[in-house]
C-alpha cells in the first residue's frame, strides 16, 4: 500500500509519519509534501492508495489538489480546528483528524480506509466523490462581515474594509483605517476558511492580507517578497521565497 502525506509543518509531518509506520508497517510512504503545486504534480504521475492531507499547505488549501486533479483515492484530512473544515469535508473524505493527531483516532481512520477500499476501485463511486468536491467549491459562500471587539463595544466590519488579520497573543482584525480589533477566532486557519481566496492571501503564519490593500511589494536578495499594505500602520509583510511565485500569481489574478 502506498500512502502520500501532505503536510507543511515539519515536526507534525515527522510525528504523523512515525504513527503511520507503526500502524501500517508494510506501507510505502511518500512525502511529506508541503505545497499544492508539488502535490498536484505527484498526483498526476503517481497513484497512491491513500492520501493523508493537512487542509492548509504552504501555498494554499489542499482542497485545490483534489478539485483540479482526478480523484482516484480516498483522503484523510487533518486540521487544527473543528468548526468549518470539519463541516465542509466530512462527506468528501474517509475521516478528519484534529491536531495533535491521536494514535487511536488515526488507527480508526485507517481501519475505515481498509473497509472502504473496495469502493474506491469503483469508477462510478469515484466520479460521485469528485462531483461532491466540485459542488462544494462552486457553491461555497464566503463571509462578508466580521464582528470584533473594541474595548467594551462590538464593531461590525465589512470584508472590503479589512486590511488583514494578524496573529499575536490573540487574532486581530486590522481595519483599513489602521485600527486593530480583537476577534474571537482561535487561529488564522479558522479565518482563512471563511475568506474568498481571490481577495485574501495567507502570506505567512502570522498574517492574512487583503488584495485591495496591497500598496507596494519588492523582492529582496534572498527571493523573499516584502509587502507594504495600506494603512501604513500595518507592518511590512514577508512572503517566503517558496511562496513568492504563488503570491505574485495571486496578485496578478
């Protein structure tokens, strides 16, 4: 059996691969692959029996891999939160696992895979699964308004007025006027799932930025992209060399 691991956090990937080796000692493990582009290339040339995939990869969400490539194998999704991705992917995959990955839950998911393995050799079933992914993507509604806290007050901010989101001690919403408001969200992963990817981009682990608020950008000597946003009170955002090409593609549309 061949298992492909999609995960952009090195330590998480190592831990996951260790658990898989313990539970499936005869399996051949590919990866870990940390980005959408490479995952698409691998799936176009290789046919693993199972994919274990984080929802958020270094250059986008892993769902893009399965919507643009022919699905011919089951997927176990992993995620750091349980509100939005769980609801979205529950019907489209064998299972989802919340991080940190629990060995017993991974075993249960792998057991389910073995029970369902015969179904994924059925072309009609695979086609139906592919249509489910397509329907989800085309029908998804993105959040247009956010509530946040300013002192004792709760403010309502339209998405067009959001310059970005910042992770510090808490998750902040940064308004186009430069003000920062505290949100109730627990992670940028959770927020990213609510945003239109054409308008918002996960620049790094600390910031999500709005396309309409990008002011200037430049490359440094290492290949990283340095982004300035409007308002100027927002700090310079650094996009890694590995994500630079994907970022420019997003900016150019």
